[in-house]
């Protein structure tokens, strides 16, 4: 009787996502959820009857306060990520996000064909972000910047604090608060769309590749095929699994 040979993959355990990157990621996810929820309420608040208790009629005040606190956390967490893009490991470096070579664009096209167009071919195996993901994250960082500018630009006219006052020039750049508020709202929908696609692709790659894509953002480790490891001389040494 003929026996079917089973394919055995030798895996190497590689530390990819450093702890500061993981903390940034989950803190960012949390504050974005809070900002979206409170932002929806601020844009379309519930009708509070005048006969209600004063504490119940101050719901908008509490929602705005939570929104402002979350916006500060979002802003300084974003600044930290910019800093870590210069001092972190190779997987957190800005070279992973900004196209600087023909190889980067070639990898982007390959990933686009496999993940978006679903064409047949050899699956691209990357250790950190693949080029397409990195490029999309670069646009996400730009959206972070736009959201910070528009948000604090709107806040500047109603705050007496020195920090929001640093953004008093933003409404003039956007032609006034009306358009500024629209850009702030549109960017929020970008985050919602991005979150849906991001979660789907994480589950997809975790299922297809089986390399610990989901758990890696918890512990930082991925499991990389030995042949992929040997082809990339820049990977850090890690114990075999």
C-alpha cells in the first residue's frame, strides 16, 4: 500500500512586535473606539427633556469630556509611534511603511494580486508587515495626523487651555469650522472602514499562513518557516520551534 508523505515545516520562533508597539496598538484601538462612539453622539445627541434631573441633562458634557480625554491619549500615543519608528526594531521602522525602492513596489503588486485579485501564484511570506500592508498603514498615519489637526482645530475655539490654542490656525487653513468638521467626520469613517478590513485580513492571514498572526500582537512572537528565515539574513536569531 502506498503511503502518502506528509509535509513537515521546520519553524523558527522570531520576536517581531516589541512591547511598546503592542501597547501602542491596543491603546490606539481602544481610544479609537471611544472616539468613534462619543463622536457619533456629539454629532447626533439624544433629546433630553427639560424636566429631567440636571445630572441627566449634562450627558453631552460628559460625552465631550470623554471625547477630549481620549483625543489627548490618541495624539500623544501617535507621537510616541512616530518616535518608535526611528528607535524600534526593523519591523517598526519607517522603512516598512514608506516605498523607497523598486522591490517595495514589486512586493506591493504581488500581494495585491494574491490578496485582492485572488490570482494563483506563490503566497508572499513576510515576517513583519508586507509591503502592501505597510503602505496602507502609512496612509493611516496620515489620517491620524489629519484627525488630530481637525479635532484640535475644532477644540481650539472653545478651550482656554494652551495646548488646543496651538491649533487655532487650522480652521483658517480649511476655510472655516464647517468644512473642518466635515473632514473630521469623513476621516472617522475612514477609520471604521480600515478597522473592518484590518480585522478581516488579520483573520485571513492567520488562517492561510498559520504563523501566529493574531497571537503575535499579544506576545510579540511569530513562527517563521526555516527556509524563509535562511533567505533573510537580517532576521534576528531565535530558538527553533
